[in-house]
């Protein structure tokens, strides 16, 4: 009996010591969704790119019947990037530091043109391959390389790679008359997209200066498109038709594994849109078994998950995340489009999935008090990925360490 008391005493001291260590630098899941709203007079918005630190989001908005390209920050809100003389523009991607934005805008002749925007130079027309129109879809991490499609002199669309030193480079096709580029590696040396083959099939490709355009195949069907590529260019993601008619699944491709079927959320269709720098996290959109469009995240260890289920604690008002269109290099920040129930509009969103420091202020009101203690007690023993700030130590479980951290900081900030 004496030994049992001593053992329990040691356990209490160990637990107490652990909690004390967390008093100064406790961590908690600070998962949050920021709805970005719309510009004045706007009716909807959507996000297409996010900077590495999550401080800048870019995309498009519908205002007065026109599309407007925006760059959002928490301090400035939605900044209209203008057009090339026409009435419409859409931003499609942003550099890692948030200072270079690319997209498509109408010029004075009402022709769509690929653009590159910086705070210093404003919006710049990247030209074409001899035709009338072009569109940019992605930019390298450093902002120096832009990819998309441009019309040639015969008005056929061709995938292009642009830089200030080389200008617009035609990446060609593999037998067909059309190709588009959707994604670029961190340094812009690898480009992915789709090309039409001579037999009329639309097939995903991976391009580099060393190998040229390489076909990636399909998941048993006759269609595939590559949407994004990892930082080093070794992992490609997108979507493809399968052997089942009318079924399209997200895929992940590497040279060693080939095209891997990532499945869907239970419906017939899933589209992978963005990928983390290391290629282990992928986001996109999918239909679930009920035929509803839902944003998803796929990981090597967890497979495909519905973000609406994983972060249900952030969507208690009935809001819905429909598309995940952008992902920060480390996988922390996800941006896309959803329904904001509080405004009744479809809006761009920014989802923060990671941890930040705090000292037991569970409800984030600046005071560690009874409300924080009660919330921790009511959540005690809960596990999972959507525990909110109650999971003080980011362990995935509300346990003694979380409770003791709140107790030791009780009264702080009040």
C-alpha cells in the first residue's frame, strides 16, 4: 500500500512538473476560418492562391456583373488589382511572399490576357504566342516564372512558361492542337497541365527542360489533367477519368508509383487542385455520397477527409466549405470557396489548421476564467482533429495537462 501511495505521488509530481513547463509556452490548436467577404457591391468571391505564411490570399469576386481580381490581407481587406483596360480580371495564384500575383484580365479590346502584378509595377500584360488571348494559372514560389496557356498565330492554345529573361516559351503538345499549363514547381523548372494527343485524348503532362513533355496516363479512363506539382517537381496531382463511365477521381503521381487513385468522398467525382511543398498533402473538391460538393484534404497517413467534418467545430452556424483551391507550402493554410451562412453569400475563405501559443485562454477572450475551466472540463477526454483551443498541448486529446495549464493560469489577463 505504501509503495502504491509513493507511485501515485511520483505520478502527480511528474504531471505537475509537465504542466508547469507548459505555463510559459503552452500550445493549442488555434484552428480558425476567416471569411474574406466581398468587395463593396459584390455578390460572391472565391480564393485561388495563398502565401506561405497565410497573410495574403488572392482570387476573384463578382461585382456589378464583372469579375474583379483581388489581393486580400487582414489589414487592408480586398484590394482590387485592376484590369488591362477591359472590365474583368481574375487572380489565380500568388508567390510565396505574397508580393507577385498572376491571373487573367481583359484588355481594351476585350481580349483575355495573362498578367503578372506586383505592388511596384502594377498589372503587366504578358502577351501571347502570336494569337489574341492568353491566361496565367500559376507562379513559381519566387514569383519569377509564370505558366498558363496562350494562343499561337493559328489561335490554338498552347501551354507556356514565361520569365522576364526568356519571355513566353511555347511548351508544345503531344500530337494534338491544344495544351494548358496549370502548375509549376517552386523554381519554375517543372510545369504540369494537360495536352491533347493525336488520338484526341486529353492527358495530364509533366514538363521539364531536360525531358520535355511527358504523359502521365490516366486511371483507366481516357481523360486526365494535372493541376499542381510539389516544390521539387517530383509529385504531381490532378484528376482523371476511371474505368467506370462518368467517374472522375483525384490522383497523385510519382515516377516510381505512377498514377495513384485517391478516390472521392463517396460520390462520382473528385478534383485535386493544390499540393504541399513536400507532396504529402493535397486539397481539392469532391462530391460526397449525397451528391454534395465538399472541400477535401488528403494526406499520406489519413487518406481523403471532408474538411466540413474535420473542422465541424468551426462551422456551427451552417456554413459549408465547397472547394479547397489553394494550400500553403507547409500545408497549414487552406483557401477556397464556401457558403458563409452569416452573410448568406458564397465567399472566399482562409482556414488555419495549425497551432499557436496561449496560456489557457480557451475561449480567446483575453481572460483565463471559469468559462475556460468549464469548457475544458466539459471537453475532458475528447479526442480528434477539431478540438479547438481546448487542446492546450496539441496532443489530440483533452487531458490532465490541458486542465492543469488552465488552472495554473487562472485569473491571467482578467
